[in-house]
């Protein structure tokens, strides 16, 4: 009985440590991908950055593909949670929502996802994993956008309008990759936000 | 006098051959970038693909950066010329123009440019060259879009509307990278083409 209790007590911190290690690896993987691209992102580089042994990293993520798709998914989920937290009362000021949606595509997560995406287009091992991941993340982002914009998708054209807005946001993210494109982006977002308002209301 | 004439006669075919070699190298470079990405695209690989010696390739393009930026620029110019040729009478049916603009971002040139773009975001040697190139190509594409859409940029918001359309086209291109996204793209283009018509008229 005493031994069982001791086992339970021990197990909890061990699970916590394991979870913390996993999380450090995922965050290091996204940062590594954003800074060095796919070619420069190996399990060893990420393990070192996370302060974790290579063996421990491989215990959590048997393959390089496992590590990097899990990392992009983890950060995408965090990002979705943060986006919803910005607008806790649901449908909100439209301009603010459009800005927040566009911001999803300008940070290190977008850079990391873009590297993974482009690498996947040329690597057979990576392609199905990333295709499936992107479809899932894309559906979730669309879902949040519809909700926060208070868009009524039963009306014809509304679904495609929101999709086009997210495509525009992705394109703006790409334009921002090499240069600080913030001033132009603000003007485009203001104008498209206004157009959108006219369609959705 | 005879020697001078002989020289002139010889020089013309030599220049033609040199131009043809250059063109073969540029086309091979774009195809290589689209298929293998930046990491798999070296001057040697391109030279072999073009059926040209490595020395001849380096005579035309001293560095890897020279070759690939020149290649993306060359194909972008061809693409602009082809786009204008589609609408020889200037402003045209808006839906057809929007479709043609979006198509710019779905072929091998976009794939090649995307690889170059993403590589440039992590490589100091490449970044200034690609930044400058993209700015130039972007201005030209915007110019053609304004012209073919018959958009009056002196009216407030029109410039940003066209810019947003091209950002959307770029985002649609990115969405098409891993999966055949044609059916969704058509619906988005139809809807935003209509919205755009309302704004521009």
C-alpha cells in the first residue's frame, strides 16, 4: 500500500517533467524551422536548443517528420486559443477581427509553417503529413474566422468571402517574409475590412 | 575588308548561340527550383539539365545567386508578356482578368519563385537580390492588373483593393502548393471577382 502510494506520488512529477520536455522540444522545433528552414532543422539541432538529449528527443518523437509536424500543430493550437481569448465575447468589431486574423500570418509560426509547407512540396515522406495538418489547421482557422466575424454561412457567397479573406491574409504573410510590409498591409487590411463589412452585413 | 565581313558574319550566329544557351540555362534553372527546391538546385545540376558545360554556365552566370535570380526574372517577364497578350485590347471582362491574374500564382514559376523567396528569408547572400527582384516583379504585376481591370487608382481605396486582390492570388497559390485546390479556388475567385466589380465600378 505504501509502495503504491509512493509510486503514484513519483509518477505525477515524472509525467510533468515529460510534458515539460515535450513542450520545450516543440517550441524549439518551431523556432529552429523559422530561423534555419527545413534543411537546417534536424532533431539533433532542436534537442540541443531545447537542452534535451538526442535520445530523450527521439523517445518523444521517433522521426524528424513527427517532431516538426507536431511542433507546427502545437503552436497552431496555441495560436487559435490566443485568438479566441482576444475576443471572449464572440463576434466583435470587424476591423479588429480582420487585423487579428491577418496577424496569424506574420509571426514566427507562419514562417515555420511556410518552411514546412515548401519542404513538403518536394519531399514525399513529409507531404501527406503536412497536407493533412494544413487541412486541419485551415478548417479550424476558418471556423474561428466565421465565428468572430459573425458571418452567416447559410447566405450564398459568404463562405467564399471568408475563405478569400484568409487567402489574402496568407498572401500578405508571404509578402512580409522578406521585408517589413506593415504599412502597406495596414492599408490593404483597412480597405478589405471595409469591403467585407459591406458583404457580410 | 574581307576579314571584317567574315568577322561580322561569324559573330551573328555566335551571339545567337550564346543567347540560346543563356535561355536554356534560365529555363532549366526555373524547372529545377520548382522540382527540387533551393537546396537541390546548384549550377552543376542546372548545367547538366540544360545540356551545357559547367564552365559555359559559369561564363553566363558567375554565381548561383546570379543564375537563379536571373531565371525567376526571365520567366516573370515572359509571364507578363503572355498575360498582356491574352488581353490585347486592354481592359477586359473582369472575371476573365481576375482568373488570369490568379493563374499567375499556380504554375511552375510561382513554385520556383516561392522556393527562392523562402530560401532568401534565411540566406544573407540571397536576400537583398530576391527582395529587389520581388519588388520589381510585384510593381509590374500591379501595373498590369490595374490596366487590365480598368481600375481608376485616383479614387480612394482602389489601389488597396487591387493590392489585396493580388495578395489573395498569392495566398491561393500557396494553398495550391500541396493539393489540387482548383475547385475551391474557382469559387473564391468567382465570389471575390463579383465583390471587386462592385468596388471598381
